[in-house]
C-alpha cells in the first residue's frame, strides 16, 4: 500500500472520529488518514470477514456520476468494456486504458435509471476525474460526489446484518445494485466487494455515515476491519491492487483481466476498438502477451513480499513479485507476480530472491481462497 508524503496534510473520511473512538491504528494512505487495523489485529479482522461480517471504511475512494443520454457510449471511448448494453441496476468491472494499452485505473460502473455510477481508486480519482472531463465532458455531465461516504460490509453473514436494517437488500444478486433506506439515510447499495466474500458496498451521504456505521457495528455479526485485512483478503481472492499488481505499464492481457473485456468490444466484435490502446490490446488478445500475472505459493515458510525478483533454476531473472503475504486463511506464504509467458505454467517451480536467499515457490492457480459471491 502506498503512503502519502508525510509533509502533506492528510484528509479525513467522514468516519475519522469513529476510527479514533475505536482505537484504530491510523496510517497515511492515498492522501487520507486511514485505519490499518483495530486493537484485535489484522489476523482477527481477516478471519472475522471470512467467518462472519466485517465493516470497512472505503470513503477515500472516488464516487462519480456520468449524466446524459450519451454517457454510456461516451464512456466506451475510454474503456474496453460493454457499457452500452449494461442493464439498469447492473454493475461491471472496468478499466481506463492508455495509448500503449496500459491500465490508467480500474473501476466499478453501475448503470442506474438516470446515470452511470462510477467508483474509482483513491490515488487516481483526481486524475480520473480530469480524464473524464477532458475526453467526454462535452458528451455528458461528469459529477463528482465528494459529499458521499462509502462503506463495505463483507462476509458470509453480511446479508443477515444488513437485512435487519432493510430486508430488501437480500434480493440483490452479485454485481447488482439498488436504492435503499438504511438507518434514516438514502443509500445506493451494490452487492459486490474486494474480499472474495459475499457482501455489499454502500454509498451514503457523508452526514449519515457515522450513524449508519454505528448501526451496522451494533449487529452481532459485524466488527470493524482496516486496510491491513482488506489487503490480505483481496490477495487471497486473487484480486489486483492498482499501483502494485496493475498499472500504466501492464496490459489487461498480461494482468489476466481479459474476462472483463466483453466479446462485443474485442477484435471482430460489433463495437471493437475505439478506446485508448485498442490496437495494442487487440494484438495481445489475438496473439498473446509476453508475460502473465500468476499466483505463487511458497514451498517454505519464508514470506515473499512485493518487489522480490523471480528467477529460474539457472538464476536468470524471469519476473517479479507484485504482492505477497502469509495468507491467514490458506496458512501459507502466497504472492502474485508476473512471469515470462513460457514460465507461467501452473505447477512450475520458480525461486524468489529474498535478502540474498533463493526461496522456492510454485506457480498456482488463482484465487488462493475460493470466491463465495452470492449469485442468486
């Protein structure tokens, strides 16, 4: 996780005072003071999410509306996803691309009755907003939503806890959304998240964020969790962290994200191309990429962290680790990274360079912990 410069005044989310009340350890992240963990610790928070329900403050993320009849077609000029045919109240994972086919940011898009609702990464939100205004601001209104907080309630019992506040939320399926009243606040909720578990992301007016968080924390299934557990959960789920596992120099094909490019936007599709980097990405979709994001499991107990070089049996550098931890659920050192395509074979053995020592690792399929999304 990237920390903000220490000499830059940190922004606070609407839940800042509540985090302090709960004795959170606060750290700088993407320009905000954010809770990395609470007194019970990252391991306990991680297991709480896997077994029951955990509440995360993700209000540092950017929320944006695109308004206008041309908004979906306009957005398709910036992303390789099918937005035009996205049904009302359905959500889609997407990414902004650059001219070389690299990833400017990844985001979530939900079509609502009168707009598109976007959630973008905190560190990229100012640049994303400018990107949208510059390139499609003449075709639709680009409306940032700084007056809204974002809460993520994740875990197998999240639906039970949230349904006590509004039973209607239980009708949502994975990657769908709706408007609901929660604790006297008008919220927009999607059944989605970043942990691999069932769960919800809740956009709530900032002035109601604390009262809603308290109402959720009052439920017997729910405990607060911080950025540390969010990171270990998403890594076990094989989900990319922007700026680490994906970025401006990685293409969606290298990153293993081709599942997110619908057929209609691929080469020979009805609306192929016409987004930044379409030629480069189209060529890789057709002929393959030189490297690939893979899962890695340690064959020893040594943790392998981001930045470690990956080498073959002869010591030749063949890749690099982009995220690594000891998975609390799987009980093993796990990592994601990029390998040259001829080494990116499940079951193959590679070595990570850790403090001058070679640590053996096996190429493993992703995710490390099975996804448990609710598909209805």
